C-alpha cells in the first residue's frame, strides 16, 4: 500500500505529517523520517528513509513538545470574513471533511489575494456583522484559486453577467477547518495588543473580506486565543513579540557578517 504519511520521531513523541504537507517541519537535531502505511499509522514504521533522501526536503523542530512549521515553501497568512448567519465557522465544522469552497467574493483586491494563496497557507476565520465581530478560529487553504461557478449562475445572488466560461473573472479557494478558538476574539481584544496596531483588520474603514496577515500578527492572535484572560494574553503576546524581535535581530546580524 502506498505510504501517505511521514512519521517524525523526536523527543517528545512521534508526530504524523501528511506527505502532501506543504512546508517544512524543523528539528533541532537531525532526525529520520519513517514512511508509514495508511493502515500502519500509530505502529512502528514499515521502512526508514534518510532525511537527506526525501525529494521535498523536510526538516523537523520539536519545541516544548510541539511541532513548529516554517521554512521551505513560504507560507502566507490571511484573514477571511464571513457573516455567521450566512456561513459560520460552525457551518465549516459540519461541512464534509470540514472543508468548503470560499465562493461569492466580488471585490477585485480580495480576489487577487485569493489568487496568491497556496496550499498550506493559514487563515484566521472572522465573523463579520456579528455582535461583536470576532476572530473565531483558523483554517488551512487546501485548494488554490479556481473559477467560481456562482458568477455564471443567473439564479445565484453572486451572479455576474460579465463573467463567461472563457473569462470567469471571479475565483475561489477551498479551506479546511483547523480549530475553533475557546472563545471569540472581538476587535477590542485585538486592539488591546499594541503589537497588532498595524493589522489591516483594525484599520479604520477596513472592509475587505479577504486580507493579508503577517506571520507575527497571526502568531499573536493565536497567543491571545489560547492565553485565557487579558492579562495573561498580554504577557504571552509580549513574550512572543520579544522573541520575534530577537530572532529578527539575530538574522540581520548573521546577514551582516
């Protein structure tokens, strides 16, 4: 049977990563990857493969028992808005394979952002026109931009008479649920973090339904979502911000040599 997962053995325990995973899993020391059969997940590997022999080179990093993903194909980060009365993150959770197409976007800048998306990119899921509007979870891009058929359907609310099969104009991507946050993060929660002051979502008059997010902003939002309380969140975000600043300074120093 064809292997469909790579098992990374490190301390602490084994981590399973789909072989179609887009990105690089980093490790503090050299590990080997094990190709495990679909039916053998959780068992000992059927074969060992040297890290250097993998065509799509994967490196791994286990930090505090968690898998850290970076490097390789450059991941991008996004925020996508949806009205919960139309399609909420709970709807996404109940969708087949917790996956849906992001159709109906009729703003050129938002469409262009979706054209830039790659498989593996991470998304903040935002409930708009809610009380209060809030970031409620995360998702992953699992299919890159392709024509949006609702633009060609005269019975659909998002029909565009200018769109044709030869020139569909509008495109969409598929996303898959990653997690629903323990609590929604309202705009005011995000404004409490000075490091997020330049985030597009918090800019006055910002209305784009699809927005670019920096890696630092994405990580800070996750820190806030899992901190459990404003004071703890601020402390956690501050530590993360300092770590990012230190890492950036170290990289600049290395390049200057």
